[in-house]
C-alpha cells in the first residue's frame, strides 16, 4: 500500500513538471546553500586551524621582562617549570642579531638563537639534514650550530655545509645540521636563523638570564591549568611584581578561532534556511492547489471505502517526495559549488556524512511540516460534497 502511494505521488509530480519544478526550487536553493556554506566554512576552518597548529598549539610561550633585581629566568626556574604536571618539556630561547661568515662570504643581521634538545624533540619537521642538538651539546656548551635554509643557500651554495665551520661573532662553530625551509610567512620560520645550544649562547652573550621559554604540554586540553601553574612559578621567580612576564597560549587562540567559525557557520546556516522555509511554503501552496484540483478523486476514493488516514498519507507522501527530491538535487548542487569555491580559494574540500544527513533530513522535515495541513484538509473532505464536482 505504501509503495503504491509513492508511485501515485511520483506520477502526480511528473504530470505537472513545471509546477513541481517551481515548487521544489526553493528547497533546491535552500539545501544547496546550506551544504555549500557549511562545507566551505569547514574547509576554511580546517585550513586556519592547521596553520595555527603548525605555530605550536601544544606549547605555551613565556616572555620575561624581569625586574631591576632579576632581569630574566635562571636555570633553577627552568627546572621548576619542567616539573609542572602535564608539562612534556621546556625549551629556553636566547636570541640576538649578529654577523656570520664562511670562506669570506658574510651575511649580516642573522638571527642567532640559543635552544636546547627539547625544542627539536617536540617540534615536528624542523630538520632537513644532519642531526639536531642533543643534551651533551647543551651541558658541555659545545660550539656547534644548525643553519637555516636561506643562510645555507647564501653561504654554502653548491657545498654541503655539514661539518664545515661557521664564524659567529668571530668564533668558530661546527655545523652539525641544516633546518628545513619554511614556505610562506610563519612566526616560527627559521630560514634566516642559526641555532646554537642555549648554554653556549649564554656564555657568548655573557649573561645568566633567560628571557624567553617555550613550555610544551603533554595534553593541550589541560592548557588552562598548566598556564595557572606557570603563572605561580613566574610570580614566585619575580617576587609577584606586575608586568614582569607575559604568557602566550596558542591553544587559547585556536579555541577562540573554532568558536568564532562555529558561530559563523550557524549564522550562515540560519540565513540559508530561510529559503528552505520559502520552499516549504511553496510545497504547501502546491498541495493545497492539488487538493482543490483532485476533489472529485478524493470523493470517489472515499466513496469506495478509502479511510481518511489513507487519504492523508497519500498527500503527505507526495509532499515528502517533493521535498526529498529537491533536497537531493540541492545536495548535488551544493557539493558542486563547494568543490568549485574550495578550489578557487585554495582550501581542502571536506564533506561530512552528518552534513548530508542534515540536508536530506531537513528537507524531509520541511515536506512533513508544510505538507501536513493540505493532507489533513484532503482527509477531512466530505465525500458527498466532493462528488458533487464530478
């Protein structure tokens, strides 16, 4: 019986092609808009979050300004930070600009960065060739270095820099590795940098203070509690003096970005859903016209013993078939549009199964909601009044 009702509904839709097309047009536009907007925003969100994560979503950066009595962090403070719960490692950073030289080739204003073995253990895709700094380099204050891509290209064009000696501030440093090139602009780019052990950098600069550290988290979901514990250690280190340090947590920025994009997706989806409501009104209008046109058919079927619920089911199925068909066409249209736009703006296309079910389920719900009133009207027609129009 249900299958027969579907066949009758499809036959009525086919027999009124133009009217059916205009009726489902609102559903097609609405579903297509929702699919395209959600998919495009999701692709853009994934691209942004991956870029932010590449800056280090699993780490907290601490910059210290110090006090007149203590101009930065000491090794003892670094050890306290590393003992905080859920901290996977701490990497001090000491930096300055200096001139580097190899075989009478000079490069000025190169960023000389002092780091430790933790930085290389916790930072992905940083090494191009050779080896990274190890704990022996740090503890022994070895004069070894790693050179960035631009420095290697300028000073060692056509020559393997590994094993060569590079002069930094007049002192020789043995090159043990090269850094991978960073494409595009990133705050973590090492293209124009030379990295040496931070203990060596402290001796080179004649200081015992550390102005910047990177705290790597074992679980970024616990960033809030880790940040609180870091503040406690730093307040104790600087005797609770205001404005003596800043804490930069990339995970907080990532969370904010995700919240903003989720809100944007919701707003765009709500705007696009207006066309679905318009499409639903179109379906209701068509079904009311159909009930009027088929009054004699309804009366004849009731006279032959058709129950009101069967009449109601017939018209409700027709409304749902219209809306679901429009939803399927809208889904194809939205996916095609999303693929085109994602390719144009250079983000990855990603269509989730939940989005597909949302579109088809929403369109079916529109058919049920806006088709109920006409179906109810058809089922309540008096068969005698209906047969008078025969």
